[in-house]
């Protein structure tokens, strides 16, 4: 009998079960050990895994013990099998994790001030969590960087790269553009482009997905770096909806609460975790990088109407709406209802576009309504 106190699968799904750290956990055919563990709230560390990508087993941090297996197996790639006995915590697993993380740190900056200029460094977090040795010595990273890339958005810091390939796999499997790849071999393995071209000269769409999936911040945003923004840990995240089109992608505005005389300033945009929003953590170049308009000096922050001299002056929303309504009504009275035309924006939501056409048809009596994304 399956213990129904364990995490449930959807009704009607035929289940098998494995033993995870002594607990009997049901699973569906095709699930990996990592997926079963995550559903059961059992921690297995990963650096190269992302639920949007095919498992690679490249980082080796997710290795676990399975009875009957001579070697530790990667939980992200190993299918769960009925009756398996899996241990995610043991002396052998602990020794492996500490050794592996210590080796990663030998050519990785250990100082957070150097290794964590942008996004949180998951490798350093993991090394702290599992008490990895820090005294195994250091060596200079031999990975090649691309400091001369003239693209305005994406920076690559080879010193903090661990060659997990999350960025290259995302570029290939999710975006389908294959703008970046693993180049060279061994300790010289690095993230590069064809003939080391700038991202501007490749198929790159500047979506910033490589920045989002990077576990160490080796792929990062250039703009916060050049503007001396605080590390991401010191910023406040505010969930919002991208307003560049009507799709409604969710994003996190990263706000420096001390900027702008304490009013706060958006200094970067990041993706919500994969699987938590309708856009699955994916953003386009506009959603991720085109946020300068928020604090631009030319942005309108109050409604404007023309005074008797024709100059635009600030006014209240109530007065601005009254002036606009009177102007539209005046056109209809002087020239007829079909003299009016309404154009909506693809940056509006579906509900807002619906209200615009109701305003045109029901209030002003014209069918002259258009939306810029219409096909």
C-alpha cells in the first residue's frame, strides 16, 4: 500500500514507488529521481539542471546512492524505478559533494565581492551549505572571456563560469537560435560564439535567457555593472507584468530601495522561477532590458492639457479625462460619428483593448476601431 500521507500524483495516474531516505514515495513512469525528490521536498543540490532543459548531468552535484548501483548516479538523469532504495544523504554522498565543490573552487573566485557582482552565486552558496573545503589552493582560470563584445546588454565573466552549459542549452533548446556554444576543451572550455564574434553579429536575440539560467552570474547584465548597481541580494524584487505587448509575461523588477532619495529605482529586471508563471520564466529583449523608460527624464508622470495659448500644462486626471471626452464629443457633433477613429495599443491587455472597442462602438457609435497588432 502507498502511504497517502506522501505527496500525491494526479488522480487516475497509475503509480509506482521508491524508497527515498527511508520514505516510500509514489512516482509516475518517466519521472527522474530528482523530480521525485523535489516533489517530496527532499533537497538534492544541482548546478546544471533547469526544468525547461533536457537533463545533462554535467555538474555532478546531484549524485545520489542507489542500492545495487556500483557508482553514485546523477539524480537529474536517472529514471526512478519501482522498488529503488535511494539515499540523498550519506557519508559517501557527503564526501563526494565536498570534494567536487572544493575542486570547483580551485579556479573560482572565493570572495563574494568579486564572484557575485550581479546575480547570487549558487556555487558559493552550495559550498557554504555543504561546508566544502576552502584550503585546496587556487589557480588562475584559463577560460577565455569576451571582454570586447560590443553588445550593450550581456556580459560574460569567464572567471566565474563553471561550464555547466545551462546557457548554451537554453539558447539551443528553448530559444532555438544556438548563438553561443562550448568552445575549446578541458580546463580551457569556455562559452563562445562562432569565430568569437560579438553577440550582435550572431543569431542572438538578446533575450537574456543565458543570464537568467546562469548559476554563478558568469553571464550577467551589462547595464547594472556599468552603473555600479548593488548585488542582487541587496535589491527588492517586485513582481509585475511586462507592458511591451499584450502577452502579459510576468517579470521581477529589482529595486534599489535607497536610490532616488529613498523613493527607489529599478536597476534590473529578472525572470520569475521557471514553472511559476505563464511565460515559464522566459522574457524577450524588451521585457528584460528595456526598462530605462521607468525613470527617464522625458517620461510623463502627470496628465497634460493645452491651455488657451496652446501650451501643454499639467492637470488632474479628472480634468484631463473631461477635456478628452469633450473634444471627442465635439468632433462627433461637428463632423459626424464616423469622423472619429480609435487606435489601441498592443501594450494594452486584452481586457483594456475590449474596453476601447466598447468605448468606440457603444459610447461614440463608430466602428472605426483598430489595434496595432491586428492581422
